[in-house]
C-alpha cells in the first residue's frame, strides 16, 4: 500500500505543479499608458494600464483623473487603455 500511495502523491504533485506554471504564464505584463496633451500628443507621464478590454478605462488616479492612452509611433495618444 505504501508504494501505491507514494506513486499517487507523486503523480498528483506533478499535475499541481504543471497547473501552477500554466496559471503564472496567463498573467499579461502591464501596458504603459500615457496622458494626452491638448494637441493629442503623449506626455512623459507613464501610467500602469492593460490593453485587455475591460469595462473600466485606465486613468491617472485609479477611478478619476485624465485617461491614459496607448502611444503610437508618431507619439500620438489615440487608443484609450483599460484598468489592470
């Protein structure tokens, strides 16, 4: 009985370790958002955001303040980002 119990514990431990590794990979790194000035250009104020669609827009203050945008190649702030 003891060898069977050891084998079952080893196999279940392997599955748990594998599922924990897969869960860690699914977390996306934060996307850096920037605030827009009056001309629509991005300022040098970085904000931690996400590009995964959500019901909450990313802002300088968590729930208030200016909206944070994705910066394009021409330094324009056009696409709003989402709260992580």
